[in-house]
């Protein structure tokens, strides 16, 4: 028995540990010229945008397929996005247009559009967070957030601008405020700062901000908070997603693990489907506009 046990131990020492990489798989976005945002609707349904055309694809992570769902009007972009399954609305950040868009998740029809900034003001509307009573949009070139109220399932024709102060107001980077998530019932916002590689906690009423201690996220892009205080931070140029546990006051956090995949190629945003994550592969490492011939959403285990 001792000899058998010794042999088993010896085998265990030389056989490499199993990884989750064999479960990773790409879902192609047919005809896409780029991608940046991904959002979950419900069940296995996701949306992903074509960054440069504003078109939106609808797919299924279980079936592993996607098709164009929204043929956006000319001149639109599609950066970060979030889907509200209750109100059947899809909110899309419009990047360098200074705009934000709302579409019907039932039909794909445009519902509202907003001009948050106009030329010559620098602007890049980068991401969206659903919150109590509406949706927040970030601007990577302005120390501002924009809130679109939604009442009885209908987006307002107007929006509110929140001026930021503290570390979230730093505009020294090429891209600054980026991913965003609402916490504490929408009274506070966690906002990723790409230029400084940090997360800031923002008061949704005053715009005052504080950097979340213990969280270092270089090249942070989109973020996602699930389970109350578990945060996923997509670190694009690092080809990884770092997972953090935030304290109850959201003022500090500690790293739990790193998720990587050989299929990651400059990932930007993430949506969660139970034990699986859908990750947009922007491929900005090929240039901007990206020169890749295929764009996809990568499904990995979390």
C-alpha cells in the first residue's frame, strides 16, 4: 500500500494541474469592424457592440452564436453598454460622438439619444451603469458623469450632469474615467480611472470622490460588481480580469484572483452569466482602428 501511495504521489507531482482554458471559447460577431462593449440581458442572452459603426449584435453564450440585431444610424459608435431586462432597454455609450443611446431590447428600435458634449469640447462617452431610477454614463475626457432618468420604463428626454471632485476629477491621462457601477442603492458609484489605474468611490449626489484603498488595477477598463461586493476589473493591455472583494464601506478592497485566457486579445468589458463570463475582445493591440479581421466575445469560467 505504501509503495502504491508513493507512486500516486509521484505521478501527481509530474502531471501539470488542470486549467480552465479548455472551456474558453470565442463567439464571433459576424461582419463586425471592432467591438468594445458587452452586456447581459437575461438567461443566456448578451449584446455586444460594433465600436466603429454603432451596430449591436445579440447572441447566446450557451448556443455560442451571435447575429446583428441593431443596424445603428450612420455616425454612431458603440462603446460600453448595459441592458435593463425589467424595462427592456439597452443603454449604449457613444464614444467620441459625445452621445448616449437607448434602444429597445425587444425590437432594436431607437428609443432616445442624448448629446452629452459637443465639439470643440473633448469627449469620449465610455461606459454605462444601471442605477435606481436610471443610468449613469462616464466621459473619459471630462470630469463629469451624466445621468439619464427612467420613469415607468420610459427614459427621460433630458439628462443631469454631475461635476466630479477629488481623484475622480483627474484628467491627466489619455483616458480617465471609464467603467462604472452603482452601489448602495445608487447613492454611491464605483468608477474606474484608466489613467491612474485605480477605482474611485463617488457620491452620486455631490460628485465628491475617494480612491478605494488596496486596489491597484493598471490599464483598467470596464468593471462589474456582483454579489454585492465582488468586483471584476478588466485590465485591457494586461489581457486579464482581476477579481476583488470590497469592504462593506467600499473604501478598501483585496484581490482574490486573476482570470486569464489564451483567447484574450485586449479585453475591454465583461458581463457575468452565473459561473461564466462574457468578455469583449477589442484587439486594440492591432492599432486604432483595429486591423483584425474578426472580432468576438470570449466566454470563460470565472
